[in-house]
């Protein structure tokens, strides 16, 4: 594991930064999936609500800057790059620049904490395709392990949820319902990985130090046809159920996301919040980890872990640390 690395690349989803970029970006996201044009227009309207600008690129730049500063101060002093799956800077563009800079072997931090086809395997495939596009001289890129149960991910989430709970009126705080959310998946796809179990473990790890034994997990941002079973309950349906059961306050914690990007600011802050108001629920949304200093330090710890012959593989919970190298065939895509 002590193979030399000469760079770190942050790999993320990508997002438009202007109205003219929305549809080309969405076409990249949905390429090969036969998504109806009306569905693309519906999703495009989410971005148009924010002037065509996804929050994700700015958040990635902030994370890259924070990680770069942390590595410069504490070491190892690796240059930090950034490349996306679906929009500029695209991974191939970034790897080409890395090769020109003399990078031969790099570690990759993927901004997804959990294992699934879209959250892990597809990124590995994207890295392979980008290397093939660059051709001879493309850097070797090794992905850092999943971090859903790393203390550097869990501890900032605990802090974020505690702060959200404090925004509930004190006299009602103990009765406030705590709901964790993550991106829903088709049930058939979720069955090919440990995604659901990993999200549930993270939820429990966050709830425990807060003394919250009663919590629920809901799912958000589904996009498939109604006939296709997805992980449920959907967060909006769950809010209805909570209101019907007499809840007055609900804290929603989007632990499935590392930053406050579109699925958070639109699906939760707009859609779910609006429905909560209609239902008479006081909904408070917890922040994601973003550039929390402990999360930034986690990146350094994961890098040092891969540089060590005797790594300290930090983790919480019963599942143990994720492997450095995904087993062959893990998290496969659905066929047909």
C-alpha cells in the first residue's frame, strides 16, 4: 500500500453554471437511458429556479481549496485536482492536465460516501473511460475507500444535526421527529449493493451520540417511472404520515449527500419544506458536511492511510472499514 502517489483528484457529479448549460449537462447525465424529453424539461426547471446554476461546482471548488490547504499545512503536500462525471471540468480534461503536469499516479476522493452502482462503481468506470480517452501517459488513478462510517464523516453530521435540533423551540425539542434522508434507488438496483444497510448504519451512528433512539429513514429525489419500485418511504409521503400521527416538528438530515447541492436545496428546501408547511409541520433541515474541518481532515487521513504500510483504518460501527479495492463485480448496473 506504500506505492508512491503524486496527486489527489476530487471526483464529483458536475453541474451547470448557467442557463445555456442545463440541457447539455442533463443530456450527459441521462445518455443511453432513454429518458423522455418531458422529464428532462422537468428536471431542467429545478436548475432554472436557481438561475441555471447548480450549487455543486462552487461547493467542489471550496472543498478542493480546503483540502489543498490542509495537505499543504499538514502533509502529504500533494497537488489537488478536480474532475467531474457529467460537466466541466470533465474527468478526461482533468486527467489530461494532470498528465501534462507530470502526474503519474493519483488518489481519487469521490464525493459519495456510500457503495452503489451510481455512487461507486460508475465512478470507477468513468475513471477508466477518462484514462482511455487520454491514452498513453494517462495517470493511474486509485479510488479512496468509502467513508460512510468514518468518524470524519459521522462526527460533522452529528454536529450538523445537533445544531438543527437547537433550532426547534426548546419546549418541543424532545418530541421533534428526526428523519434521515438519502437518494432513493430502484429496489432492484439497491439489491445489488450494501447501499441501504450503509445508510442505515450512518443514521444510527449519528443518532446515538444525540441520545435519539427513535429516528426514521426516508428517501428522496427518485426519478423513475411510477411502475418501478424504489426505496421508500419518499420523504414527502413520510412527512404526511408524521403529520397524521400528530408530529409538530421534524428535523430532516440529508446524510446521503456530502454538500448542499441540487437534490438538497430543491428537493428538500423547496419541495419538502413547502409540503411540510401545508401539513402544519415545522421542518428544520440539517446542513451537510460540506467543508467542515473534521471532514477535510478525514480526506488527509484517508490519503495517509493509503500511503502507509500499516494503516490506521478509522471507522465506527459494526461493519468495519470499507475495502480499498472494490471486489470484482460489486455494485453492478442493472441490465435491460
